[in-house]
C-alpha cells in the first residue's frame, strides 16, 4: 500500500437525490465556473447565490426508479456533459433511461454461466424487440436565456437488463473535441450474451460522437447494434474501446503533449480495476458495424471483460459447504484468447483481501485525476472511490483512495485517503466522484441508503486538506 493521505470533507450540498455526475461549467454571460450536480431521478442542480438551485428537472422524462421491484436501481439520469463552447452556444448533453420504455428484460429468470454446460456460455440475445428492459437516450439540450430545452435526440439505445448502464457516462474529449459515451455491457451478471466483446454491439464500448455530424433527428431510431443505426448517424460515431463491464466514466489527465485517459471498471465478484491508456485512433463505427479488420484485431482498446475481471480471469465463486469457497474460471476459452489482447489495469483492489492494511471493496464508483495544489500529497495522483467497504464495523461507509499514474510495466499500488468519519450514525455510500473542469477540485457524492427510491438522502462534499465540516 502507498502512504495514507490525510484530507477532509466540506459539505456543499445536502438533502439532494443520489448524485450521478458532478462537473463544472461557465454559464453563457458568466465569468466564473459553477458546479453542476446531476441526480439519478432527473434533477440537475447548479450553484447560485452561495447554495444550489434547480437548473433543469427532467424527472417526468426519466424511468420510474425501482419499477422492477425493490429499491436498488442502476437506471435514471446517468450522464451530463457541457459542450466545450457551452459559454457561447449553450449546448449540453444528457444520458438517461427513458420513461415509458420499461420492458420484461432479456432473461427474466436470471443468468449464471456453468462451464459444465457449454450452452450457457454461448447465449444470444434473441427477439430483442420484445425481450429488453428499457431504452437509454442521449440527447442534446440548449440553454437560451434562463430556460434549458431539448434540441434533438442523438441516440436511443435498447438495453437488455436494468443494470450496467454506466454512470457519469458522458464527457467531452480534450483531444478530439467529441462527445464520449461509455456504455455498460447491458447488465445481469457475467455478460450473458458477451456484448462487451462483440464489435457489432453498442453495449460495453467507449464511443466518440461527433455532435456536429449527427443529423437533426427529433427521435433517433432505437438500436442495440451499430448496424441498426441510420448510416448518417453511424458516420458520426467512432469506437475507442470495448470490454467494458460497467464503468464510472472516463476522465482525462494532461500528460506530456497529450492526455492520459482513466476508466473505472466495476467488477463482478472479485476485483475492481482502474485502467489507463494513451492515444489510440478510434475505429469508425461503419467499419465496426461491418466487422472489418482491424476493428477486431487490435486498434480498439480492450479491457478484457467478460473473459477477464480486472487483473484476474472472470471466476465463479462456489461454496464448499464448510464456510470456504472455491473459484472456477467462468469462460476459459475467452480468458485465453484475450490474455494478450487486453490491456492490464493501472491498479486493482479486491472484494476479499487478507493482506495487512488492505480494505475489501464492493464497486468502483468514481475515478478522477487531481491537478490541484491544496492537497499537496495528492497532486498528480488518481483519486477514486468505492461504494461500500466490506466487513467494517458500524454504519455503512464507502472508501476514498488513490493510485499513482502509470510509471512502469507493473500494476500500481494504491493508498487510502483518510477523511475521518464526518457522517455520524448515518450510513454513507460513496456513489460518485466529480471535479471542476480543470480537475483542481474534487467532489464526493454520498447517499445515506442503498434504496434509491428513498428521496433526498444525498450530499456532495468537496475534498479539502485535513479538516471535515
């Protein structure tokens, strides 16, 4: 483990819904940057007069959370990104799960692979028009005066399951100026249809969208494969990476003459991973849709899922009946095929870790490089948060930690960021990590319950040097 960094939290917003994206932007006509907070049910808040007010509320457009039963849900308003010229043109972009699109799901009975039954390893998503969970949309909005309004739809994506839709899923690339969308593998467990590795599928990919080339559709056609998109929409897309399971967004850090990119990959049962990669020429979606080489052979960054879970083969835990468990490789052939085609993680941590000084995590919910100077020992490092620390006494608590940037061929160690315990007797699930536009300030999103249908239990804190308020 790296040395622990001492920091604190300063509350900037309380009593809000679950924060899914936290970012900064300068409003048209303004001279200073404000913080914006997107929440899962559909409200976007922004800083005004020392507090927060509603910038936009699309709650009537967002799927009703918990509609599938129970209080846990991974749908909702998932992404918010401002155009690089937002101050001049007022354009911003949303990714959310659309109301009125609820379906029965692709496999209502659930899924678990069985290496002894080969048919479970090669399932296909059949009858998609009837067997789906919901539709996710990516839209362009515009601010005119004080009134944001929807301008056009960019994508409408058919999703097989309720989970793994991504979170903090939109950003603009400082390298290409394009909108970047990170899609999860479609959900369930163990990626039943292997969508993340299928070049023709939109699920499980990092996609760049040239918003200047997307035609002015009011409602784009629903699609789950690149080939199903209209040719003029497909021509505006390029694919950067595949093998995404469920990601907590993509962030950028200036490095030399370019940018290093960081993606947090939520694990299945064993490990959480942070991936780092440098420039790679995206593959036009037209070539990916036609499955032309080298789209399948090496130009795409590959994070390895579903054959690999971070730095380990995807494994199936199985109880031994005596309190112990064994682990079997879920997809041995895919694991071998991907062994030399995937990129290794920058850093990893585990759901079970017997080593001294380590923590057991649950789900990686945010990754951000820190370019500030106030927390000197964190400068230039990669901060990240985990939803819930396992086996911790007392109320539920997330974990805040960090890793160093890539410096060699070995996987990097991680270290803890000690923020004390300012939450009292209330639970604190760490659900998101955001920053201002130049990454000099970091913000932690917290929710007091795992039940997202319990409203207004959230808060956002700025991570500051050594004090907690």
